[in-house]
C-alpha cells in the first residue's frame, strides 16, 4: 500500500464520521429540552450497564476461577456505582478489577 491510498482512506473515513456526527447537533441545537434527548440521557447509562453485565455473565463458568473473577468484578462495579453514581467510573472499575484478576495480580 502506498501513502496516497492510506491518506484517501483516512480522509473518506473522517468525512463519513463527521457526516454521521454532525446531524444531531444541527437538528437539536435550538431545542435544549427535546424529549428524545431527555430520554436518551436518562436511559442510556442503565442500558449500557445492563448489556455489559449480560454480555459478561453469558459465557462464564460460574464454578471456575473465571466465575470467581466475574463475581468480584461485578461486586466492585456495583459498589462503585452505589458509591459514586457514575456509570463510566463503575464500568472502568469493574473492567480493571476483572482484568487484574485474570492477569493474576490479586491471586499470585
């Protein structure tokens, strides 16, 4: 591959990303309290958390070490969410805990 091809691909991808991100700002810029935006702001974090929990638990063997790691990570996620009420912080804390357990940081 040559550099011109890569630059063209990057330019097309950038234009497509910009074209898909711009319309919501243009359409909803004059209406701060639009019902659709209120719905999205209210229900997106719980939906994301639910999907992540279901995805994590769907293939876990609950009687293995991975099941223990998943339970610990889930407990940390719940605790951080109850403590800080911040979905992003909860997700990051739970993911970091699970990855630390899998990498045997806590159980060496």
